[in-house]
C-alpha cells in the first residue's frame, strides 16, 4: 500500500474547482511522506478531462469510465471507486469535501473498515504518517485526528484550505479503468439537477453587503439591520438559519448552499461564522464583524471587529453613517 | 411507515467551551445540552411523514444518561417510543463504531425509513447516516430538503451546491440525512409533555449490541484555532466603536 490517490469531481464534463485544491494538497502530502501522487476521475466519456490531468505532476491518472457513471449515484461511484482502490492500493485517498463526496465517501471508507476524516483544513506528518487538522463545534475548536488501522486512509479537504495555484505541472500516464458495474446494483434513480427559480436578487453584483445571522434573535428584529443596509446603500443578505426560519427569502442566503459573494465590504452582523457561511463570503475585500462572542470564528476572517451587542452597535452605526453621509 | 429518527445530544449553541485536562475533548460538566439542530429537523420530518402516511416514529439516541432529557423532549413532540443506547464515554468510539451501534439497534426494528440530521454541531463529521446505511445494506441519500412517497418507494430532493437541487427516487427501506430548514419545527404541547412520561424508552448497552470500541481515527488533541488574520478590534462603547468603524469605512475602505 503506497501513494496518495486524489479523487477529482466533475459534473457534465465541468470540474468542481475544489478538486484542484485537493489535488494540490495531494501533491504536498505525497512529497512530505515520500510517496507518489496519482489521481482518478469517474464518469462517462471523460477522456478530455483525464488528458487535462495528465499535464500535472502525478504518477498516474485513472480514467474510471463507464456508462453507469454518466449520472452520479452513490451506489455507482462507491462500487467503481472501491474496485479502483483495491487495484491501485494507495495508502491514502483524498477527496474535495463537496456535497457529492459527503454523499458517497463515508460509504466507501466503510467498505475498507475505515472512517472518512472529513472536512480537513491541513495536515502535518508525524513519523511518516499524516495527522489531519479539522474543525469541531462549527469552527470554535480544532482537533488533530490521526488515522489508524491497516488503511488505506480516507480524508476530505475543506474548500479554500489549500491553494489551487500551488499545483505543480508535469506529466502523468493515463490509465483507463473500466469498473465492473451492473444496473441492478444502483438502487437510486437520479433525475436532472435543477434550480428553484431565476434569482431575483443577485448579491454577487453588490458593492456593500450587510449580512445578518442568528444573533438577531427574532424576525421582528430584522428591520434593525435593514435600516443599516439602507443607510449604507447595501444589499441585505443572511446566513442559512435566517433563511431556514423564513425571516428573509432563500435568495438572500450567502454560503455553500446559497450565493458566493466578493463585495468591497461585507458586514457580518450576529453571524458566528460557520464554515458553510465563510466559504460564501471570505473573498470579500474587507470584512467587518459585529458579534457579542469574541471567540466567534467570524473574527478569524474579519479585518475589523466590534465585540458587542448588535442591538446597541447597529443603531449607533446607522446614526454615524447618516452623519458621515451628511 | 415505520420511521426511526436517530438523534444526538450536543452542547447548546453559544456554549463557552473549555478544553479538558486530557486535551482530547471539552469539559462537559458545566455545560447545558440540547438536541443537535439538524436532528430536530429530521425528527420533525419523521413526525410529518407519520401524520401523512400513518405508522410509528421511534427516536434512537446514543449518549450518556443525560441524553434522556433530549429523548423525553422527542417523545413530548410526538415520537411514539425511544431506544437509548447508554454510553458515558462516547469519545472512545469513532464514527464507524457509533454507526455500528445505531445500526445494530435499528436493525431489529425493521424500519421502512431511517432519518437523521446531515451532521452534528459538535464533531461535524457528517457521515453517521451514510455509514449506518452501508452497514445495514440500505440505499441512502444526503442533505435532503423534501421527502415524498412515490409508488412503493420515495422521491427525495437533494440539495447540491450553489442553489442547485436534484430529485432522486429510491426504494424503501432507506436512510436519509436531513438538512436544516426542510420544515418548520413544532413545539411540544403540554399534553405531549404529559404523555411523554408514559412512553416506552428501551435502554441498551454497547456490549449488549456486540460492538466494542476499536477506533480507526483518533482525536490526538483539541486546541483553539490560530488566528490567521489580524483583526483590528474597534474598542469603546457602542457609539464610540460605531464612530471608529465609520471612520475606517470612509477613509480606508472608501465606501462612504
């Protein structure tokens, strides 16, 4: 058992960009543990995608091609990748921590008597073996997790934890792998992906965004932040729980399941900063956080912070903004 | 429809967390606990499915003695009965061990559907449901935003990234992991709280289920994250801090 195997993700021939970050992580892990890195992409008719991977510094590119892998299913992907892993026999399998990976990778790891060490944010090498860092309690604490047992080990990598631009170019040999799959082992029937409706609100175009989270406590308090958005000429956005509760429409949600924004200024009001939210806004040029908990993870990414009660700070801010605008 | 909802008890949100003396976990003695939020949505979905199609909802919980409070609340909301796998030292099990315990306890009930939250607010591994399904040999689907019956099976709405969704049809029995916001949570009624006292809670021990802790992944240490960005904290009263921020927005960020 040797080598790092990175499982790339594609849909309809388009890469999930997190795959590249994971591939970079795989190269780094391989280099630091004295192993080679290889990669695999699964689907139907993926020759061109495999060709693209062949220009990276890798040992091998596995093109896992089968008619039954055209549309993603947990059963199909698990069966196909199980066969590949048994053949390639890597010591470590890495995935991007996408929604799709969350759907099948735990199942795949179980087949090897292993646990997926999910949503990791970094690693260090201890005695030749990797130890992974991951977040606990929505980012309030970190933990170092050491894989055990005979392996292979399985880990997924958080969005933004590694940089795709650190990926090293080179050349790799493409190997076609045709898994042995039959239609009757695929129990779920996936229908075509869809979007709920055309988005009436395009947050991505906003220069300033005032975003509100759980700290606002109840629906009746929403006008407090609306007032601030108005004063600043900003779009109003929210973290997921606010939209889940129906306090603001879903189309104003920022985060992994909502919109990804990179405005000039992002004001996070009463948002603790769970990773699902951070991935949607950490590209903002300036981040301001207003939160009563000085340990809230939002302060990890904020340029300016006010530790205090939003019900006092936000009205004061509205007044100051109005004064400054004259 | 016989539905098992697997629920977990976690520290209440906004708890002030302190690392324990071993450095492997947090100090739990001075914390309050509540149902893991996505599990609350899973329970609600189970109750709504039962109301629509008839059947039974069984709350399944692995946790120490204190978890009985969360189980009572699930019964008060409308679960018919509960199974409590009692284990004081949960950290000795990894996700696979935990899923094995839950799967073993669920198996003998022969449920049509097993629901659980998509992830826990404490460990956040997000895989217990999927691993349970694999152990039980059942199909699974994750991050579910709607469940309806379709013929002899179900049609579920999976959330994908960036506002995309996908419907998936699958046979029963099956395991689903439920996303927060799928429904509107109910409160327990006074009548429900009264009734809960008479409902059955079956208590099991890990040893009775034939599962021992043999973790494949071990938490070596727990620590505070290191700040990567220098946050400039604006001090003072609300008014003073607000004035300082406007100053920054005007002269440094230049958006006012």
